[in-house]
């Protein structure tokens, strides 16, 4: 959970620097929880384990979900 929080903070700071605004990245990051919950639901429905590969994939998904809206 700490790594996911730090990755969200890092993505937020990068987006804030890119947009030169502190409020605009919030609308971009609203898609991140939906994407992460969808990925976790898919892992759970398939009966897979939440191992290091799944966690790295979730971190990549956070970056991709934030990037597609910009």
C-alpha cells in the first residue's frame, strides 16, 4: 500500500509540473482508482495471486491511466 501511495504521489507531482497547475491533475487521477479496481477485480476473478508481478503491473497501470487522459 505504501508503494502504491508513493507512486500516486509521484504521478501527481509529475502531472502538476507538466500542467503547471495543482488542481488539474486531480481530474486526471480520478481515473486511476477505477483502473486499479478493475485490474484487482480481474486478478481476483481469475483466482490469481497478488504477487510482485501483479503489483508492478498495477503501478504501470497507474501511470498509463494517468497518461491517457492528458
